[in-house]
């Protein structure tokens, strides 16, 4: 007779921050405190920028205090205006960065496999006011970067990517941060690589470096020279110093996540109604999330039912991204938010579930989560 699994004793979250041990943090803090330079682009900041350029294999990079400010100021630096075509299936920050630049988002439906903006639907949304395409590499799976670039070139549009989830993603071996005009990375505590809060822009045009460095520091070019209307979006020395320590841990964390993803796939792949979104097992994925879709017709219950049931076992899966950004109240006057134009996104947003996924979770816990999901299916 099979024993039924009981829940976890303490809550199991979708992720936990990857952090160095306390001794390493203490040593780093001592170095920063002794230097007396704690923010405004000090030694830690410069060293992190240098190392991240190497790690992500990009030529140009500017650090920020978080991903949202990076995207907001990146859009400003590129001089985008009017309308920007983007995806509704993303975190609010993507579209809020447009809002703060007085740009109207035009929502484009997503493609059912990668869940990224569907390039075949972009062209019909281009108007005289369109200045750019803003794609999101959702869950670290790359957009169709080649087709998007081809459309942008034909219409003279800029291309900007929200690569918040895509740290280390590659496309045919090419680093993700080299596509389009600009890409934004988030280094929030919940990301594979983190600086607690933090972010960066990578970009094609080296001239942007000067503008971005001004924009993130009040537009200050010298003690008596303020050249642009900027903001305060600087990464401080403690963020950068911790980032340098976290960066040492990233490769091992990726290897651990690879093992956990394999277990999830092996244990759940044959379960009726469970479909995996993150399936690249070839080293090209950032391994940011492990995402399933719950197909109600074949699973027999809805995604929301499974989400609620898992909570009874102390498992806190997350419904990224639900609701869609196109459902936010302040966009309801926009034609592009109409549900009939966003059928795939609507469907996907009611089916996705991100499962707990971080190295420290370990194989035993992942196997237990899988057994719980299987036993819930039989009930
Ligand atoms: N674009 C995209 C596509 C994004 O996904 C994001 C951020 C951005 C842009 C903006 O980048 P940033 O400005 O944030 O750099 C979390 C993160 O806060 C957010 O950064 C992330 N996306 C989003 C997908 O996830 P919430 O609202 O789900 O956070 P929260 O606090 O519910 O955390 C999720 C779980 O993580 C918790 O249940 C437990 C665990 N956790 C979280 C924190 C903060 C920890 O164990 N320790 C922690 O310190 O947004």
C-alpha cells in the first residue's frame, strides 16, 4: 500500500536568494567600511561591472540599483516615445517603465511554446507612433530575436529586451545581452544572480554609456555641471560587493538547478494535463524558473485548484504572470487590451504555475513535491 505524503514542516517557497556565507559577507563589508566609499560608483561597482561584462560576454554594460530603474532610464536614453509594442505576459515593471516615460504600451499576443511576444502578430500593430518593440525573455527562454530584428529593421524601430530572467541565456551560443539595441537584467534577490536589489543594461551603441551614467546620477557631469534631468539609480558598494561574492556561486547553482529540473521532468512529464514550459536541458537556459502549465481538460482540475491545494502542504508555488498586464485598470481604454486580441496570453495566464526551484531546495524535497502533485492528481 502506498503511503500518502504529508506536507512540509516549514514553508517551501518558489525561490530563496543565493547568498554567500556570513564570513564572506563580513569580510566584504569590512573592506567596504574601511574604504569609506560606500556608494557613487566606487571600487566594488567598477569591479562588478567588469566581471559581469566578462560573464555575460557583452561589450557595454551599466549597473543600476534595480532592474526597473535600469529599464526606465534605458527607454529614456534611447529616446523612445509614442507607442511601444510589448507583451502582456510579464511582471508589472516592464510596462510601468513605459508608463513613466509617457509611452503607450501596445499589447501583442504571445507565442504558445516560449510564451514570448509572437513575432507573427507584431507587424499588424505597427502605426506611425510606434518607436520600438519591447520583448521579454519570459522565464529565461529567448524571444525569436532574429525575426523581431528583421521586422524592426524593416520599419526603422528600436528593439529593447527585458532580460530580467535571462542571466546566462544564450541563443545558438550567442549571449542574450547582445541582441537588439539594449537589454535589461534584474539582480533582485529572487534572481539566479543577485545583488539583493540591482540591475544592469547591456547595449550595442557605446555612446549610450555616457548618457546612462548621467541619467542614473541626477545628470551630474561635474561639481558645477548638471547636463540632464536624471534620477538616483546608482548601485551602492554593498550591493556590488555582495554581487561579486554571489557571482562566484552562480555556476554551481546552475548545475544544482539543472539536476532539479531533470527530476521534475522525470517525475511529472507523464502526468496527464501537466505540460512543462522550461524544457531546454542543453545549457542554453538561464534556469531561472521551473514552470508548468496545468491543462484543466486533461488534468481534471484547474491551475488555481492545484495552487491552493499545494498551499495546504506548505508549498508556495506562484502564478507568474497572472493577471496579465493588459488587465490593469489604467489600460482598459486601450484597444490592444481587448481579450479577443490576446487569446493565447489569456489562456496561458490561467494555466501557468512556477514550482519551487533553487539549488538549496535539494533533490529530496523536489521528489516530495512531485509525489504530492501526483497524489493530488489521483484524489
Ligand atoms: N521584468 C521582469 C520580467 C521581472 O520579472 C522583474 C522582476 C522586473 C522586470 C523588475 O526587476 P527588479 O526591479 O525587481 O530588479 C518577485 C521579485 O521581487 C521581482 O524582482 C521579480 N521580477 C518577480 C518575478 O518576483 P514578487 O512580488 O513575486 O516577490 P515576493 O516578495 O513575493 O517573492 C517571491 C518569493 O521569493 C517569496 O515567496 C519568497 C522568496 N523570497 C523573496 C525575497 C524578496 C525570499 O525567500 N527572500 C527574499 O528576500 O516579485
